C-alpha cells in the first residue's frame, strides 16, 4: 500500500503529502533571488562602464526581486498559520472507487490501524476481522 495512504473511517483513504516546499513556493523563491542578483549585477556593471541607463534599470530589477521575496515570505507565513489552525495541512480525501459498501481491504486496513494504535484489543481485532471476512 502507498506509504502516504491512511485509512479513513468514512470510507476511502486520506493521503498525506508532507513535502517541505511545493514546487510553486520554490519557483517563487528562486525567481525573487534571481531578479535581485540580476538587478545588482546590472547596476554594478553599469557603474563600471559608466552607463547611465543600466544603473536605474538594475535598481528597478533588484527592487522587483526584493518585492517578490517579501511577498513569498508573507505568503509562506500566512500559509503556515492557516495550516496550523486547520490541522489538516496537505491532506486530501480520496474515495476508494467501490460502489456502496467499502472494500474488504479498506476495512481490514482500518482495523489494522486501530489495532496498531492500541484502540482495539487482540480479541476485538480477531472478532472484527472475522466478521469482515465472513460478510
């Protein structure tokens, strides 16, 4: 079974994605840093060659990159606050495709999860497993 799949009592599975930085956040950060570096390099090269147009252009590009980094930081902190408040960050509920009754495998996985957490005793686990397999 998928290592990210967690049985859900309502049927189906709950998939948890625990990646630190989704691709979109990483792309925003890389873009901001790249613009800052390009702007600073343009301003320095423009100063060295006495080009009057490249200095303001380099400063404008660097300010744009810094603005992107500030927005990235604000978005990331707000996302963490919302995730902490909801308690379900990165979780998606996926139905298991069976019609009507849940599948036997899903029921057995839920029982095994409850047993491993200590919510069921060995006798309760055996009896419930027997009921599921006989039905």
